[in-house]
């Protein structure tokens, strides 16, 4: 392929020299027309060769990556075969311990987050109930709610609900962060 490309380039250079009158002895219009036609017929071949070379390079690059990956796998199999059973069992035990620890941490964090969220929700509803539906004089549920109370409730509930959502999100994020910190401590490279 390189030989053909080099030949086409030499022909193209000669035609260029002919067309720019670098050969002073050639002034025939027929020769110049033939040179133009030759150039027009060669250019698509040169372009096709360049495109083919680019496609071939991209395919070779993919194949090289696949070969490197296969080599890594092959070498890892050799390391596994040569590893002692004791070392393998130690690593399996370590991984099992990590899995158990993360699973326990996940369950505990989920349980604690739900408990905190439920407690916060109960307190939030109680504060809404006390503020808007309990008569401060008698400490009992109001029999009826006035127009002013209804407007006050409608005006305040949006901000209070936004704060409620923020607090629940904060509670959940706090416990997820604990799990993330534990996971980030694990050094997978040692296995």
C-alpha cells in the first residue's frame, strides 16, 4: 500500500511540474491536457489511499488496545495460578469482611435515617398542629378556624414545607455520606 501511495505521489508531482511549465521543452497543449486528465484521475486514488490508511490506523489502534487488555488478563491468570492458596483465602476473607461491614453499615444507616426522618416528621406535624390548629388558651383542638387562621396557614405552609424537605434531605445525605466515607477507605488495589 505504501509503494502504491509513493508511486501515485511521484506521478502527481511530475504532473504538477509539467503543468507549471518546469519542463521548458514541453509546450504542447495535448500533453498538458493529458497531464490534467491524469492528475484528475490520480487525485481520487490518492485520497482513497489516505482515507484507507486512516481507517486502518483506527482499526489497528482498537486491535492494539484489545491485545493489551488480553495480555493483562493472561498475565493476571498467571499471577492467580502462582498465588498461594493461603493468600487467596486471606483475600477472600478480607473481601467477605468488607462486604459484611458495608452491608451492616448500609442497613444501620438506612434504619437510623428512617428513624430520624420519622422523628423529625412527627415533630414537624406536631409543631404545625400546635401553631395552626390548637387553641393557645385551652390547649385543645379548635372547633373552627377563622379566615385569618386559614390565610396565615396558607401563607406559611409553603416555607415550612420547603424547610421540612430540606431537613429530610439533610438527614438522608448525612447517613449516605457515612457509607461513602467507609467505601472510600477501602483500597481495592490491594486485592
